[in-house]
C-alpha cells in the first residue's frame, strides 16, 4: 500500500528537526535525504501547477492550495538552512574563529554537509580579510563576554600546543606548565581550550 502524505509534511519534519537542535543546543546531522525529498516534492507541485493551467480559462481553486504548499516548503527549507548557518557561525565564534579546531573535530565534521564546510571556509576567509585591516589595534575574535582586567594573565597548559610566537619572543607550551603572559598573545588558545586561566 502506498504511503499518503499531505503537502508540506516533509517540510514540517525538517522544521521540527531544527527545533530539536535548538532545544538540545547541538548541531544535528544534516538531513540530506529529507531536503532532497522536499525539493522533489517542489518539482512535482510545480508540474501539477503547469497541468492545471490552461490558457484562456480561469485558474482553478486547487491552484491556490498547491501554490501555498510550494511557498510553505520554500519557507521551511530557508528556515532550516538559516538555522544551521546560525549554529555554524555560533560554533565558529565560540572557538575564537579557529576554523581548523572545528573542522578537525570528526564528530562536528560528520554532521555538516560539504556545502556547510565550504560556507565556513568562505566565512573564515571573509573574517580574516576584515580582521587584517586593523589587527594591530583590535582583535575581533577575542571574547567580549568577560572583558580582561589585566594585560597579563597566569595560565596553565591543558593540552600541548607547541611553540607560540608572542610579542616578547617564543614560548613552548607543554602540558602542565604555568606561564604569566600577555593576554592578547594567548587569548585564542584559552578560547580553543589549550590553556586555562589560573
């Protein structure tokens, strides 16, 4: 027996998936098969419109229903993708603009579509281009939720991150060590989880 669905039912499932993602504060795996099914439904609906339209006659009432379903599907697809882009941007800024930190995490990477990976790369290059114009005066990737009280900060190395070039020279950050360093030099390492303030 064939499965009978209402127009827009698949799009509603997509929106519910976005809602679950928001409620659990996670990025759910990109649902490529559902997106493709909605696009196929869109094409079928557009063919149905073409079949209903006859030149020289008034449009039938069923046309309004089909057009409404098409518009609803489009809005749901746009809402789903807009939600995912917002989540990706939030993740990007949560790690201080460290794109390799996001893309090297296989759990996160497996939940993204190839187009989302491309989007993040282009977003990162735009941010870096914008940032380069005034990087000496301001670091736009630094956290603004907790403004710094001191220029220098005492940090403990949580994960090895190798030799880092600072304004005063190079420092080899090895796990377990403590350093008093200029906050601006290592802020990105704190955000990425390599260092923690003591």
